[in-house]
């Protein structure tokens, strides 16, 4: 039986970081330099799946459980042009984003990582290895009220995950209060946001 620790609630989220995929082949997956995206407001999982009965002998005989899709929706203070260009596969023009009719075919694969703050002060570190961002137009707005404080308006981007070609992995997470003794929390956080292939120990990554 596993030693189940007392669960802690989550109270925050930060350090959303994008890793553009450089190469994903049978020999392995490599990534370009990490791109931090400050301003995380919410990360809402969009994972979906189901379980269905297979009937035999006039009763439920087996249960099939399956995943339909995995990913998340990011709500951010803003999606800056330089980030939008990366996740859409575009080139900035005079520091601005310009779309053309072929833009949808240029969307690159990206990995992503973030951390969720737990009520005990430790973190849950989360990463998805490969996926694409759906189109998100960040040019809308809402009028500023004539009285009172303005409402802070945010931007969203939806991420759909797929298995890596190299090893079929989709995502991985761990808690920094349950690391191997040889790995400190600071070391785990530093490596998490610089190397999407990093594990706390060779045994975990085997």
C-alpha cells in the first residue's frame, strides 16, 4: 500500500513557461529555449474522457475507460505579441503580429510547464510535453467605466495536448514536498523550468 500523505489544497498558480518543440522523433524530443509568460490568472484543465460498460451474460461484464482529449485553457493578464508570434509560428513585423491566410498552417508544437502553489507553501509542478495552441484573438476590449475602478480584462489561449512521437508521453506532475532526498525543492523548480526532459532521479524517469 502506498503511503498517502494528507492532501493540501491549492491556492495559486504561476510561472507559466512555453518550450517550443525543436525535434520530436524516435531518437528523442528536444526543445528550444524556455519562454516565460508572466501574468497567469488561471489554468483550467480541458481534459475529457469517459467510461462505458461492455455487457455480457445480461449484465455489465467489463468497463472500458478512455481519454478523449487533454489540455488546458490559459487565462493571462495578456498574451503579448512576442508570445503570440511564437505560439502561432509567426514572425514579428515592427514588433507587431500580422496574420495572413496561411497563418493557420504555421502553428508549431510546444511543450509547457507551470507550478501550482499549495496551502503548505510547497508546489505542484506540472508539464505537458507536446501540443498546439488554438487561435486566440487578443485584440478585444471593454469600455472603461466613467466612475469607480476599471475592470481588469484578460486574454485566453487554449492548448490541446498530444503524445510525443518519441515515447508517447503526454504529461507529468510531481509535488515538491515529496521529492527524493537527494533533490532540493529549489533544484527541482530550477530544472523544471529549464529542461522539459528533466526528472528528479533516473529511477523516476526510467
